[in-house]
């Protein structure tokens, strides 16, 4: 059984929440921003966000890395022939990051009870791929939720050379938590990144389906849970 546990953040510790609402606000902000450089309409905004999504997916899927929010913003503007001022890049990154407080992720049942109990017995870590909301703001959010103190290792993809499923993120987490990879249990919702990454790295894999049931691949997880009381039962066994 495990000697340490790591968790994904999105749809594992917290649900995405109203991501559609965040998306609308991001587009409105970006539109206002680039229209200080010229006249750009809705089709231009859609083109820029499509370019940004393609950049993210190309790197995430094929190179196991995620472009940072500033990198993505610059690329989106460049797709329209705009070179953003660095002050505008930083302001936009901050605005996008703070959305985690304005439109908060949804709570997942039993997480706030589970983590303090686990932390008494196991060192805990987070391995999370990030998009517009950076690791800096996820940390701030967890601190506000009084949960940050339970974790002793954090790997957010915007702060790291690689994202999941690259084995280095699991190896680094195991090292930080003071265990071998085979004694690290990783919990996440995505087959390609969380499950496959943990399995290839020799970790114990747990697929969490309580918010998002990813059927994109044939399931390979050693354990599948739909709520966190099931995780406690697995650990007790």
C-alpha cells in the first residue's frame, strides 16, 4: 500500500465549476485589451483563442508541457499581428488567475474532511496541469480554503519543465515526499495524463470519476472511485 499520496487539482480536489462563465469573461477582457491596439471584431477574438488552444493542445499532447498563461497570451495576440506590451501580458495573466476567486471551483464532497485525515498518516502532494489559472493562484486558493497546509509537494505544469503524463513529475513528487515511486498513490480524473502517467511511472493509480468520468481510453487504473469515502476504504484495506 502507499506511503504517500498525490492529487490532481481540477475535477479531482475541486470541480471546474462555471468554466463556461470564465471563458466568456476571458474573451471579453482580451477583446477590450487588443482593441487598444486597433479595431478587432468577434471573429478576430475567436481566431486568437483558437490559436491559443491549438498551441496548448499541441504542446500538452505531443510534448508533455503546457504553455504558460503569458506565453499563450502573447501567441494569441501575435496570431492577429499584435505584439503585446509586457505590462498588458502581466495584467491579463493576473486577471485570468484571479478568476479562481471570482468564479470559484466547485467543492467536491468529503474533500475538506478527507485531506486533514490523510495528512496525519501520509505526506501529500499535488500534481496539476494548468492553463490560464496558474499554479500561483491555485496555491492562493488552497490557502484561502485552509487546505494548503496539508500538502508538502506541489508540481504545477506552468512552473515545471514537463506536465503529466511525463514520468519526471511523478518521480519528483515521490522524491519530495520521501518515498519510492511504487509507494506513491496518485489520484486524478484523466486517463491520458493521471492514470497513464502514474502507471508508466510505477505509481499506484486511482481514477476519480465523481465529477468527470473520462472514457477516452481503455481504463488502466488500479482503482476507480466515484467518491472519497471509497478511497479511505481502499487505504484501510
